[in-house]
C-alpha cells in the first residue's frame, strides 16, 4: 500500500508542508493540490526528510511549483531532503532549481 502523510504549518512569510511516505503516481494528487494552492499565496517550504520514494510524478509537481512560484514572486524551498529525494532531484539535471535549506531560518 502506498501512503503519503502531509501536515501543514504556517510561518511569518512561508507555509511549511511536512511530507512523509511515498510520492508517486498513486499519491501525488493530494501532494499536488496542497503545493499548488500554497505556492501561489506564499513562499513554500517542503520538509522532505521523511519521503521514502519520489517518482517522476512527484518531481513534476516540484518543477511546476517552482515555475508557478516564480510567476507570482514566491519561492519553493526543499528542506532536509532524504537521500532518495536528493538523488531523484539530481537525476533531473535541474537540481539548481531547488534551493535546499536545513532550517526555517533560511527562508528569505
């Protein structure tokens, strides 16, 4: 069974989504809805430290969110990516699109 858990917290100039589990073609719809809704309103921090799998569907959501955010002057930050996420992002050849942070104090 594929599972994803998403919890949302808000800061002064960002929203934080803590993602755990698998982000793939079975689970990405919930992830996509949350990400797309928030990136148009505020800077978005995705804590991906507990993600065990990230498919091309999940990567597509990330790449579209970066682009959508740029259009409205918002940024997407990846916080503490798991090794699986880090490798998936690097495999795209677009790793420089995703600012990686280790703490919420780094959100500008």
